[in-house]
C-alpha cells in the first residue's frame, strides 16, 4: 500500500474535527497522504474547518473539504474504502488484507449518526476488536492507522 487517506464524515463538533486532524497529521509514515472532511456542519464548518485548514497549511499537509464521501471517492480514486463502524457485518481490522491495494480510504464517523444507508454501501465495514463499541473518532483513527500500517509493514 502506498497511500492512505483519512475521511471524517458528518462532523458538527469543531473539537472532534481538530482532534482527528491532529492525529492524521501527526503520523510519521509517508503512506498517510491526506485528510478529508465530508459533510461538515454547524460549528465544525464555521470554526473547525478554518482551524484545520490553517494547521494543514502550516504543516504542509493536504486537506480536502467536500460535501460527501462520494466526492472524496471520485477525487481520490481509491482501490478500497474501509469504514470504521459498529455493525454486525463489520470485520476485524486486524484481518484486513491489503495486498495489491495502492490507495486506501479510511472513513470515520464524526457523530453518533455518522453514516446513512447509502454511505454505508460505499465501503467495507471494519471494527477494532479491542473495543466493545466504537471509540471517539480521534482514537478510532489512531488505532486504525497503526493497525493498518503495521499489517502492511510486516
């Protein structure tokens, strides 16, 4: 795998948005290429996006701000889309086989009702086995990236 893009979907909390951006931008791996925000609303759109944009500019990191996950997929053109969810059909992230995948998109929810049925149909559902329920997005993204990168580097 050469590139991972992280998407935070349906976020209204500016702090939640900033926390996820900090996690994504803190990764040392050159494989973590960018951060995308889809369906931002409320204070996240008004104050969170400007703060994250400033952070991205200062760190010379990429950021995409788009209205939907579909738009992210259209622009990034990933080989696979993984969605961090707590659904019955989700598979353990540690079992995800990324052989042959060059570009990956990992989507985390920014709220309790993060995904519509249509959005859930856009990717494969994964969960983090160590947790009984999905942790807050910043923690979920950190654990997911560590697990996925560890699997690739083996």
